[in-house]
């Protein structure tokens, strides 16, 4: 994220409205069960990961990781997982994100 960039509030799971467009992906590797975010730097201002439904924000330091569930233990969409990347005010934010899926992801 460069200065001024942000990621508006969103879910990492596929919503019911999105399912038709991702039918093949859902059949093969399934929903996004959880999300892992690894913070690659900390020399920026702003850029917190915000969870508006939980009224909670996180700004990791270099090497920190944040994991959150997109689905409940019963496989239902976790509505409290709504999250956003707030605008970067100064510097650049580097972040690695990885989704854990319901089924194995083929390497080839």
C-alpha cells in the first residue's frame, strides 16, 4: 500500500451473491476458512487492519502475523470478520496475505 491507498471493508469468504462466479473454485478448493496476514514492515503511519464490527484495529510490527476466521466451526460465514486496510498516511505498508481453504490446493 502506497501513501493514500487503502482496502475498503470486505469479507474474505465468498458471499452468496459471489458464489455463482466462483462455482468451480468453490467445488475444487472450497471457501476461504481463515486468513493469515504477515506484516513485512512497520515504518509507515496509518494502514491498520480494522475490524469495524468488532471496533478493533491492529497494526503489526515487522514479522507479526494476524490470523482470523472467515468461517465458523460449523462452516457458516463469520460476519464479524468484516475487515479493511485503513489508508496509509505516510510511508508504504507491505503485507503478505494467505487464505487457508477448505480443501487442499493442487500445486499443478
